[in-house]
C-alpha cells in the first residue's frame, strides 16, 4: 500500500519553484490505496497503515480534466509549436480568473504534459530542462524576478551580482538546457502603475526575448489589472492570448452536467469503506451552493470530509458532515446570509 510521498512544499528544495521539486511533481503518479472487500480482516498494524495511507491519499488534490485545463493544454501546446522557429515576438498565453478557479493547476498540468512528452520523444537526453516554473514575488523588482529564475535553476547568487549578471547567467543556462516552456504564476503581482512593477514587466519581456521558449502566465483577474495598461500593457496584449478561468456555472443543463461530472470524478476517487456511491452526486445542487462553483473549494470540502470520515470511523460522507466544514473566506463572504453549521464538530477518534 505504500506510495511515493508528495513533494514537500515546506522544504524549499522540493517546492515547484525549484528544478528538484518540479521534477518530483512531473514524476509523481502515486497509486491510490486499494479498495478492500468488506470482509477483509486486518491486524492492528495493517489497519493503522491502511488508515494512514488513505488519509495521505485524500490530502492530495484530485486532478480533473476541466474545460480550463483542456483549453490551456491544447492552446499552450499549439503556441509551443508555432513559436518553434520564431526568433522574436513569440506568442504566449495568460490564464486569468478569480481565486480557486484552477489557474495554477491548469498551467502546471500543461507543464507536466509538455515535459512528459519531451522525455518520451528524447529518452536518451540527460540533464535537459524542458519546463521552468516560477512565481512573481510581491512588489517584484527586475533583480528579484531574475532571482526567481536563478533559484529554480539552483544558480548560486553572490551578494554583489548585478541584475544584468543574474539575467545573463539564467538566459545562457536555459539556452543550454533546451527550455521550451516557461510558466510564470502570480503575474498580478506586477503592478505597472509603480516604477518597480513597470521595470519588472520590462524584465519579463526581455527574458521572453532572450529565452527561446513559450511563456505562459497566470494571475488573478489580469484583464482588469494594470498589466494591459499603457504602452507596456499594449505590448503584452499584442503577444498574449487570454484564457479565462471561471467558476463552474449552474444555470442551464450543460452547466449542471459539467458540474455533476466534476463531482462524479471526485466521488469516484474516494477510498472510504462505508461510503455509498452516488451520495455526493445526489447533492450536486447543494455542493454548488456551498462552493460557488469553485473547484478549489469543492476539492477542499470533499477531501476534508473524507479525512474526517476516516478519523471519526464513520467511513462515509454525509450532508451533516459537509455542513460542519468551514470553507475559505472568499466562499463564505459571497454567501453572507448562509446560516452557520447547526452541529458542533464531533471529537475525532483517538
């Protein structure tokens, strides 16, 4: 029942923003714990091991092939092909939407797909780096942005290194490693109305010219941010296609079928011994109302309920249990009139 542990995001060496962490993410494909027949008898050690394996499994987010992920993967791969012989003005992609709509998941799944395909096509290549993943730090300066690329690569930064020296080191190394895709998250941290933000935006543009790769950016509500304002914004708008990442709707039949398919996938992934299949599907309206159609909130709700079900020994998810779970502030704020849970959370079994 053992499975590979997930990248330890608390450890900087295993963060997605380091090449070691990124490679671990691309390689990660853990098998879920098996569903045991109801008459299976386990001794105490086996039972505890099985319990811990299932709790660990349910702490992982289930990757669902949502319309946003499909759009980002399809469009992103096309951009890479079209940019293959471009020496400048390469076209990129921006994934924009509110929090919890799956933007980061979409771009990282694109990166994982691209890197896995590259490995299959070039199985003898050793030491290449097809994909880079960085995040834009708050109040980023050009040097800070270049430093994020250096940190991913593991380039040692001396205190006196200038922005130009860091940038040259990064661009030269990425050229040698054959990088074809650069993923940049938290792009909304670039505020073009400030001097640092404007200069960091120029730095990103310069990196996209120096590095022969397709750039895919993601951020919160980019269309309404300063990123597209002024001359710099016009240059960005002229080179990037925007893919919106929205909450799941629930107004018409197509919306409801898409939402239900999402719930079905998450319910099928459960490893609970007493959960009756179809229980969550029967609550699709309720689940949409609770989460506002946000895939991140739905994932949190179901995974937390699954862990509670294992801890309490009930081994099943009920509406009463779901009612007791507090979701993120964005969802709660969007539904201020929703009554708080009527039931106190039961103490977990020792």
